[in-house]
C-alpha cells in the first residue's frame, strides 16, 4: 500500500494548535535535570487524553507512551529536562510563560527539546488515527530525563533496567531541518594538582598548586588551539583530521569536525586568603571526533609537558555521575559519551530520507529566517551531543535524528521554536515508521562507533 503523503500532512496540520498548546504547557513547568516531576505529569496526562494504549513512568522517571501491540519497537525519543535560564536580565519575557505568534513559541525548552516531545506524541496519535502503526510493531514515545546532566544515562537505564531494545530510535533533538546521522562524542575530565600551603607572606616556603595548574591550563589551551606541524611540541587536536595522524578514521573525523577541549571549571583549597593554595583542580570539557577514544583522551592530558613536569602531584581522571533522579533513583555511570556515525544507506536513515522526500522533497525546510540552512545537505550531523551516545554509541541500537527547532536556540536566552517545524516533524515520524524496510537492515549500521569503556557499567 502506497502512503498517502497528502493525508499525513493534512492530519499533522490539523493538530498544529494542539501541538502548540501542549508545548506551551510543558514549557510552563520548569524542568531542569532531576526536577522533571511536573513536566512528566503534564506529558503523561496528554498521552492519556490522546488514548495512548499504555502510559507508564519507569523507575528513573522517564515517561513512556505506547501505541500498537507488535513485538518489535520503533522508538521516538525526546529529553524533557532543560538547562536553567541563566541571567534573567537576558530574557525579554518570562521564560516559563513566554508568548506565541502565528510562527513561533517562546520559552525555555521550546527547541531543546520539548518541541520534539510535542511532535512525537502527536505523530503517534496520527499513526493511530490513520491506522498507520506498522504491522508487527509498536510505537514507543519516550520523554527521557537527566539528558542535560548526563547524556544517554536515561537510555542506559531503559536498556539495562527496563530491558527495552528498539528496532531503531528517532531522536527529536533539533536538527535545523536536516536528518542527522551522528555526532561527536564527549567526556568530562578532571585534573587534580597537589601543593603545600604556607603563610602568604613567604610564599617560597610552600608549593602553590594554582601556579602549577596555570601551566597545565596553558597546555590544555595549546592542545585545543595549536596546529600539528612537526615542529609543534603540543600538537593540536586538529591533527585527527589528517590521514597522517588518524589513518583509519580521518574521513569520518572530517565529517564530524575536529575534537575540542576547554577548561570549564576551576576549584582550589587554601587555609585562607593569606596562604598559598595547597590544591587545585579543573574540569575539562572534551569533545571527541572519530578515531579518539576515552583512554586516548586521558592519556593525551597525562602526556602534556606540564603534567609530566609535576609528576605524581597530578592526577588525571574521568568524572562519574550519581545524582538522584526526581524519583530518587540513582544510576551511577561514567561521564563518557561515545562518538557515533550511521552509514548513510542504513535502512533507518533511508526511512527518514524517503519520508522527507515524499512529504517535502529533498531540500531542507525551514522558516524564512533560516534560509541559509537550506544550502546545507539534507543528511548531516549535530554539533552537540544527544542521547544517541548511549542508544547507538554504547549499545549499537540504530539511531537517527530529525527534530523541530534550531541548534542555535539550545541553552540560549530568548529560546524559540517554530510551529511549522512541529507539524513537519510529526508528519515525518508517521511516514518514516511506515517506510522503514527491515529487509534492507544490515548487521551493523554504524560507520563509526567508539563503544563502551572497560568499566563494568550495568
């Protein structure tokens, strides 16, 4: 049976006002990581109102709605936590009340990424309305928690604790109108330096940990900024784009973009403001491209000249995450988020491509204010990180992205999303679920996958 693309588009358009109202309702409930209880209740109520076949909240606090009764699962994921608002003076309106026009909805979480939740929920509703839940499948709509704190941990819980393994997952993170098949990974690194305190009036008696750390920070900066000429002592991360330094994966790295590192936090201890600091620590945000691994990134910091210089006084480690969810559940994991790329011809990627072409053609769609995005390829990648780091990066479950909103709106003041995007995405989810051809499925859809560490994370 050929899909009636016009009928799907019309059904999505008919729910435009409902999706906008649902999104505004979600935005009205502040939902920073570990504080999602109210927005979970809002989403659960909406799913129940729309007669989902089953709605549940798991132990971690993820809200999951089901449509259909097949054995296999097509999942659509939206993280429902947001970052905070930062300096309220940077906002033109209340970020939790905001406003809407004929074109946009204003407020924290609109693009990143409760807009995706609105499109996913109504996409499943349309599938039921039009009898388009694929035979043998059920549709799983996931409102996942704590992504902003620890990307993918929510899906580690779903995989390991709920024991759910979908056929494939569509991520509704904002994609600027594109279909995204991967992104760089990341990890959170901590560097600790020991010193010896003394009275500040005679600093030569002590060993100032902040001064040691200043040398290390300079080397971290050089690692990010330097080139990779032979004469360069600290070769920059750009080296991974070169076949010389990354012979197996330089082409994948060129697709994803180079890795980066930056010092994101600094801590110290000192007996007083009149004393030499006896310890100092920094956090490093490390973005990883293809060919880089969790242990290579740690070793890269350990090999910096300043770290070598201070020897046993320096410790380089990876952060662990153990914040309780809003339900009180603790799922401890490492702050490592693996890089992943799909093959462009993978069956689940092509399902979205075929859906987009059938509904809208082969060019990116977007409002007039985003015309420049239409010149980018329809199939592309994210700049930032998503729950895909666990879904495909850790577990190899096929994952692909198509979501309402713009990456540039994420974490920014005066965040907005676009009503046209909500409608468009809902329609694509319906069509893609029905255009997925499992006969074209291969054993490994990954073009590159960094995988797990050697830690026994359950």
